[in-house]
C-alpha cells in the first residue's frame, strides 16, 4: 500500500525551501527563523549549512545579526 504521509526527508526539503524563500525576501535572526519554521536553532544552523553547501550565499548583517540571501545577479 502507498503511504500518503510525508516522509521526514520530504518535510526537510520543504522546510529548507521555505527558509530560502524567507531569506530572499527579508532579514531574519536565527531565533526568528526557528520560531517561524517551528524548529530548533540547531536545525536552522544545519539548514543554513546545507544552503551554503548548495552554493546559496547566506549573508549575515553585522548591525543586527540578521541573515538574508542577496538577489542573484542578472
């Protein structure tokens, strides 16, 4: 029988894409991301490492420690 429940890996991919889209639109702290994605800070750091390994430039603003992804050059 085919299960319709999402697998853990599927949920992770969806969460990482949500994180990427959030960071493309605004700056967030790790705490804000954790709260909005309903995960721990540790999970957010893991997801950010995966984005970085995939070549996504996650930038930290020094003034407020906000994270964001700058627009891609055309």
